[in-house]
């Protein structure tokens, strides 16, 4: 990150010259402060970007960006000599801590930490969808007598507390066990620091909730699954819905998030407001580069996409392709946020408040405000890449993911008081 002292010196230097008027005009188009530079030169800038390569769609997408230096190339077009400090995190929690400490510029977070951040007034804004429609699974050991949701009552479940796995798990339990207060399940919850640890179903827990990449990698060691967050049974299930995998759990259709399932999972790239305000064109470069990666990977064979991150997922092409095919990024082929994606944050805040994780649910205006600073930049990125997809794609209802008006039309998003 540029220090305040060097930034002020750069400002004084770059405010000279005929390029100033053009740069200011460009900034006005974005609705953001403009930074001018001397003609024929590039401003040196270093930014830090956090990713979770052990998660889902953000992993191959960011890897493609790294391999092809897409962010650096797009930043050069915006007048920057950019150095990117890509950082790897096991979950969003340490990224939140880094952001609070002003030590991270851009990160990839799920609904739960984003909701916490907005609730606590953290100076962040949402950029674009980082991944979504991730398959969360309730897992156990192959010899476990736990075969359905009723069998979980009073047991100990390991899960990444404070993250999306916890939120997804709680939604599954609420609908399938018929409780409003999760305490009524009698279940004890134990924190799992990594997805891989959760997938291993370690000693001390009866079951866990983990994500699909970690689960597929752990199957060979004896881990099996009971059900998933899409609303279907898995191989170890034996209960009212039938036996084995692939049976619809009828209660999933009662979820407000159907057809996404029990849980409307969306993770977003988020940015530190200080970066967005001081270097909007660098953020624009990120948005363009990220969407370029999504489009390129959508056109590739899913198995090949998964092998870009074999180091992290530890999956063969067949299982890796399953993760890629699930992800909303590659189902859609685009990452622009929609009203339904934003709703994921709002609805997450409601059951987080119900479970005393945050003091009260977010207001819809708070969620919209979290997009307002970046919406003009997202629109410019969309325009830069040829206005793809066509406007009609945002409103489709014959698909497996909830959509809606794009973020640059957030003033037309419905009332959700």
C-alpha cells in the first residue's frame, strides 16, 4: 500500500500537466475521486489481495489471474505500475483481522464475515461475486450410526464458527429439525480452524459441516456425508426421505432461498474503502481482470479448470469438475452482483441476529450502501467488457440460482423492510 507521505508527494507531482483535466473528467464519470499523473508515466502502486484457494470458484479464478498477470495488465491500462501481493488464507477470519488492521486491501469473504463487518461499521465495500452456490455437507465417519438429522440431536458437530459453514449448517438444522432456536437441537458446536480438518471428522466430534472440495478429498480416508445444503441426501443418509444419495429433502423447498437450497451462499470480493476512494481506477482494473478470468474459465472444460488448483483442492479431474460445475460463477459466466446476491447478506443477518451472533439484523439500506461506492465502477467494468451478459440474463427465473437487477440499478432494488 502507498503510505500517506508518499501519496501526498505523488499527488503534488501529478497534479501538474495537461493530463489533469482529462483525469478529473474520468473520475467524474466513475463518481469517484480522480488521481492524475504526469503524461507518459505510470504511478507505482502496491496492493494486497487475499484469496482462499482451498474454497471454491475464487480459487481457479484468482489462480488464472495470477498465472496470466491479468490484474497487472489491466492496471497498466489505467496508468498504474502495479505490484500485487497475493496472500493465501484458510478462511475469511484472518482476512477480517488484517482488514481491521489496515493491512489488506482486497479480500474474498462469505456472507457471514461480510455481515459482521457491515454490522460493526467496518469501512469496506462489496465489489463483485467471488464464488457462490457452494455445496456444504454434513459429514461423518463411514461406521457412524448417525444417518439422518434426527440422529444429530444432542451430538457434537465440528464447523468453522463465524463463517459460512456455520450459517449453512444452522439453516439445514433449523429446517430439518423444526427449530427456531438452534439451542433446541441440543447440539454442541466445536470450531474447526480449516475446511480440511472439518472434512477429516477428527476425534472429539460426531459429525462436521464442511465444503465440497475438502469433502471430496477426504472421502478416501473414510469420511462420508449425510446431506448437503442444496437440499438433497448424500450416500450415508438413511431416513424419512429414503436411503442413499440424491433424494430431495422436502423441507428445503420451504427455504426462502429455494432453488439455491437451504442457504443462499454468495461470497464477495470486498475492498477497503480507503483504496476505493484513493485509487478507483486500480479497483476498476481488478473488476475487469476478475471478470476476464471468469469468462475464460467458463469456456474451458471444468475438469481442466479444477486442475489449475490441484495443489490446493487435492482432487482428481472428475471430482474437481464437480466443484467447478456447482459454482455460480461458472454457471452464469459472469460475476456482476445482483439484487438476489445482495439479499444473501440481508437474509444471513436475520438468522445471525436470531442466534445472537450480531445484535440486530441489517437494514436493507445498509446492504445497499455497502455496494453504493463501487456500483459505478462495476458498471464501467461491464461496459468495458462489451455489456455482457445481455440485460435479460439478470432477470431469468428458469435457472438454478437467484438473480435480479444488477448492482448499477440498485436504486431500483425492491423494498425489503
